[in-house]
C-alpha cells in the first residue's frame, strides 16, 4: 500500500516537473517572440524614412480613388508615393478615374479589341500586297486572305482561352500550342496561295510577322490610351 502511494507520488512529481518545463519553454518562446517584435519596432523607429517610403498598395489606392472625401491633392500625393502613376501622360483626374473604375477599363479594352483588330486587316492586306507585288492578285484578294487567317487565329486562340478558364489547362502550354498552330497554318497558307519556294515563303513570312507585330503593338497602345481618355 505504501509502495503504491510512493509510486503514485513520484508520478505526480514527474508530471509536475514536466508541466513546469513546458511552461518554461512556452515562456521562453513568448520571450523570443517579444524580442523579435521589439527589434522590428526599434528598426522601424531608427529608419522612419524607409517605412514612410513603402509603396502604396493597389487596393489602398483604389479605395482612395473611390472615396469622395479624399481631395485631388491628397490622391495625387498618394499616387506619387506609389508605383502605379504614369507621370504627366494624362491628367491626375483621368488616372483617378482609371484606378477607381479599373474593372470598367478592362471590359472596355476587351470590347474595343475586335474593332482594333478589324481596323488592322487592311494594313495586313497591304503588307501582303507589297511582299507579293509581282503576283497577279488584287488588294481585295489579299484582304480576303487576311480575313481568313484572322478568323482562324480567333478560333484557335478562343479555344485556348476556353481551355484555360474552364478546363484549368496550363496557360504556358496553351499559348505555346495555339501560337504554333496559327503560325504553321499561316505559313502553309502563304505557300499554297502564292506558290513560291519554301525559302522565299519563310523569309516573307518572318518579314510580315515583324512588321505586323509592330503595327499590332501600336494599335493596342492606341486602344488603351483612347479607352483611358474616354473614361
């Protein structure tokens, strides 16, 4: 009986010791966290300029843009402290309208994109006419060819977008595959219609691609700028 009591008493002491050690470890961990927090506070107090110069986040800037109580001067100051400003290209009022209604801007760009691409069709046909100036084809025929290639490209890229959004396909693979399909189809189309050698077709294909990408970039930037001004 006495042995059992002493044994139980020893177990209680061991449990008490282990609890005390656990509390000590917990207190030690709390002390370490407190020291780390104190170091962060001390660093921030020693370097106020570094904390002050931290960039304003997009969400904070969007809230400021939408708040009618925030004056234009206050918003302009926050805009200058952030990395989202675009300088003096457009006025601060337009930049504020863009940030406050960025979702509308994106939908506006998507809505105007087909119009921009349609406007580039005559340019594409004109480049084809210059590259194949010795052919007996009229401008209208080049225009039909350009329309055919753009329609095929819209179809393939549209299927790729559906694969990314609905089927969770990898965007990198989708872009690579769709671009390859469109490029190969366009090259074979040039070879089949204009009946020139593989080397000449390849050279003219690359020339057309570089020139058209330049006009496409200019058209896209123009569309972005006009959409921003219309907001």
